[in-house]
């Protein structure tokens, strides 16, 4: 058998391999400007530290290598240092470091309980529970009767360890109160009165008490404002029909004694053009009553021939 030769076909050409880089390594407290699952060779990324953190001297930009790997990452994001808070006057600052997210605590001096006389009473209003008064705690003072509290009723613990002010419990008296015109003091005794004692007033018949019914001995040693007695008003007409407490009254019969201070009566006035009547009110003010300008007192003759305004048809509003 004649020899023969074996011819082998050349190998098939292979497709070139495409190389990619995977996700870049994570850097704690940092973000990447372009976030993908794969990156092409030569593609560049950049790290940025999150707020509150600053980069060290390491590299921030990296390029995907032809090997499909990223260069060695040397970036660190470190907490940013905060400036020193400085000294706290009359207080103390406690902290371990001054980097971002660290904390510091402030503490202040305490205030000792204030010294009071045996007649003083004290109540505390503290920011925190306990028996120690610290900065901005408040205390309230009271004095046992009949002593008066002279000064501020409250005090605050200040940063220097002192209270803002301590009042005094002092004995205060007022002289025997004086009477009022057209009035009297109820059950008054001629003696010295102590702080916060009071007396009450009344008025003579037909007079009206105006103002506070009581007067009190104040811490200044003076009496508080006393009331006054306001007088009644005589109605300055001889004959007229008026409106009083919603009813028609004849002055000459029903209101001979007049009306009291603060009371109001209404006079009837005539509208000649419309032949109707309307009322205008007048108030008694401490013995003075002013007639409305529209009111005309009727004489004997006019009352016989003319109709009284109180009997006329009321004017429409």
C-alpha cells in the first residue's frame, strides 16, 4: 500500500477576550462618583468622603487596568476635627476627643441653700431632680404673716455659685385708715394695722360705691386705693314722661328722688317732620345728669293742646 500523507486543517481563530474591572473596593465613609457593576479598561472613578470626614494623603482617583483589576487603594476617610470649645467660665468641660460625632458635656457650679430668717419660707423649682441647686435653678420666697416680703419673690442660681437676690421678711404697719366722703368704714378700730390686713367701705343711702370695696395695707406702709361714693341725680325737669328700666315713668310722681349714679333714663323727643317720637338716653354721673338737646319740657298750655311725645308713634329706625 502506497504511503499516504495526513493533512490537518489549521486551527479556528478564537475571539479576543474582553476584559472588565469589577466594582471598586469600598472605602469606609466614602462614596464613588460612578457606581456600576462592571467598568471598562481605562475608565476612571473618584472617591468623595462623606460630610464630617476628610481624606488622608491617599489617592482619590483610580483607573481600571488592562489586567481587569483596580490599583491598590490607599484612601482613608477620617473624622474631621472640631475646634476646641474653649474654657467654660465658672464651669467644667468633659470630653475624650474633639473629632466628628464625639460629644462633650458641660457642668456648672452649685448654689448653696440661701440663709433665711426664721420667718421665711422657701420652695425650689429645679431643672433636674435632687437636693442640689445648679445653674439656672429657681427658688421662690414667702414670708410668714404678718411679715412682708421686701425684694424679688424669686431668685436664680447664677454661674458664679450665688443666687441672683435674697429678699427680706420685714414687719410693715399702716396707720389707722381714714374714711371716705359720703361713706364709712365697716367695723373699723382705731389701731395700727399690719401688712395685708384690710378694711371694707360702705356708702350713705342713695350713694353708690365706686371702686374696690376693700383697701389693703401694702408692703410700702400705705393703704391701697380707696373707693369713692358717687351721688344720685335729681332729674332737672318738673313734668315729663321718661323711660326708666324699660317702663314709662312720670318724673313728678315716680322719680321724685331722682336716680342713682350709673343709672340711665331715656327722654322722649319729637320728630316734627315725620310726626313720630324717639328716645335719647341720659346717664347719671356722680350727681350730674345732662338733658338731651332734643328734649323740650312741655308747659301747662302745650300739654293741653298738643300730644305728648311719649304717646306718639315711635319713629322707625
